[in-house]
C-alpha cells in the first residue's frame, strides 16, 4: 500500500506546456559559466558553474612519478581524482572517496586520456584534481569540461579539448542536461563526453532503460549540446589568454 | 607575408603542405594546434609559440639549475622541469676522475646554483648537462627570478634586444636560462627595477608594443645614476 501511494504521488517532471521543473524547455541547458587559471599554485586550473554545480579542476605536472614503480617508460601517467567536498550536498558527505567517486575518477581519466598526448611526456605523471564544491546533476560531465580546460591552461599537449553533456529521460521524454531532481526522479541518464574537432566520443555511460529511438535521440542531442558547451569553453580559454588588449599583428620580437 | 592566429588545442592552423615545428600535429592535410598560443603561418612554414606550459629540455639549451643531490658519479640538478638534469663528475674533473680521490661537494655543494648547457637529451633518459664552455659553472651571487619558460624568448627579444635594454637601463647583469630561471646581479635599486620589468614582460608577453612599454617603465634610469 505504502509503495503504491508513493507511486501515485510521483512528481510530474514536465508540465502540460512542456516546461520542466526549473522552467527550461526540453532541449535547454542550465546556465553555464567557465573561468580559467584562477589558482596560482596549480600548473593549470579551471572553475565551472553549471546550473547549481560548482566545480574546481586543477592540474599538476608533468612531474616525477611517485611511487617510482608506476613509471611508464614511453608515456605519461595520467591520474585523476574526482572528489566531492563534504559540504557539496544537503547532508554532510563523508570526505573519504566513495565507490561512486572512485568510478567517476576512472571514467574522467578515460575521457581525458585520448585527448592528452601522453607520449610527449615519458616517465612523468600528470595529475588532474576535480573538486566538487556544490553538486547538482551532471557533475561528471561538468568536471570533464573543466578538467580539459585546466589541462590546456597547464600547457600540456592536447589533440583537442574534451567537453561533456548529459541527456536523459524524464516522463518518457528525451531531454538535455538533467539537474539533480530530474536525475533522481527520471528514468534514464546518459552522460557523454566528446572531442568536438576530432569528432570522437570519449565517454558514454547509460543508466536506466532507453528504447532504440530514445537512445539515438539522446545521444545525438548530447553531442549537439556538447558542441554548445564547447563554444563556451573556447570563449573562456581565449579570454584568459588573448582577452583584453588587442594582439600584435607584426611578427613577435623573439629570440631564435 | 606572415599571418598570425590565436589558437587553442584542436584548432586548425592551416591546410595544405607546410613545414611545421613543435606543438603542431598533422592530420590529413590539416595542421592542428596542440597548445594555447600564437600560430605563425608563413609562406611555407608553420610555427606555434605557446603561451603556457612546462619547460621541456632540448639539447644545446642554456639552463640555470640548483644542485639537488650528489651521488658518486655526479650532480643531480633541478632544472625547473619534470626531468632532473645530470652533470657527470667526469665532465668537470676530466678523464682522471675517480670517486675515491675527488670530492664532488667541494666543486658544487648541495643547493649551489649552476649555469649549464644541455649536452644531450632523449626521451628515454634524463638530460645530461655540461659546464664546458665560457660562462658556465657555479653562479656565485645574484637574485633569482623565475618566469614561465614559454615567456623566455620574449624576455630575450630579437637578438637579445629586450634583455640588453633592461640590462643597460638598470645597470644590472642579467642571465636568462631557457628553463625560465633568471639570475640578476647589480645595485639594489637596479634589482628592484629589473624584477618589475621582468614581471611586466611575463604578464604582458602577448602585447604588441612590449619593448616600448618596458622602455617607458624604465624611463630615466640610466647606468650609474
């Protein structure tokens, strides 16, 4: 009985006019803002606010590998840590890495590795730290987006930036960029990370049940929205390095 | 005619057939930037001057480093890179070097700064240093300023124009390592001015009239005044 009552009370996530709980249309992103290079002590850093997500990414390296037995003779070791601050959620989160955080650290690493030219830095380690200060839905894709900016800020050779976006299913509709409530109440979630210039996908996870059509629609939508986020990513990076003063048009007076 | 472009990783610098330098990758007939920087598209060659990044050793570079460790065969030198430089004792004492008779720390002690040249570097081994040549060896005095290694060419300027100007105006002796370590010797007021000028160069490395800016900043100061 209890279960049934709850089932009936289930929130409607899209209203009759097609608006979502926070007023967005089905394919609308939450507001995103990006900043590059705010942390002086890190070799590269970035900060992203994506909806209610507030995430900091820092990159250290390339540097010596410790412990030494992990050294790779022909390429860099890319290490990632995704971590949620104890105050990032409603109820205090134990700061020790949870099963979920360990998994996300792994998938973030695997989403970034294809973009980083690890072969250019043999016998070194590159460390990426993704710290979630406030969490909302889609923090792994926001983390990847910030982390790739931090890598570019650190001046590590990259084939392309990596940008993420998630899609999902709520009330049987495919929608873009789920927030926390939609993620929990909805019936499916699909985080995707892409390298837009290379035209490659470096992360694809699916949670929930998608029909073939829904899968196709969600995947294509995630890529389209990812490209929108890429434009913002690009803007953040260029404004850090080229913003302000106009560039010189003559050839630089540099030493040979 | 050289065309300049602001690029970020993944951007296409040019299409066609070109010679190209480091930090650029060829993908089909497109040349892709691997770093944030300024790309120069010349008539036949492409160049990318990165705006950020670590120091990676290159043979023949002059570097300034600090002795981090001494073992039986030489000195391990911190050259502000992810790789440590190694200066073999036999390069300093000559062929007759023997760990039993020579005391390495009498030549360079732990913590000493040395100017050295990168003798050789390949990806499988740490860079080897040498102090053969004029001006290399222990650095006895001076203020150490660290800048981003990517800004070193800008600090030196075309044929040393920038560094010579700062040196003349402040009356300081300035030595720049390719690894971003700068050693300055001179009168106290000169040191302060030099440090500030170097900081301006680093912060505004991308601006067009950098020479003029630095000259204006250093303004009236002349040697000995």
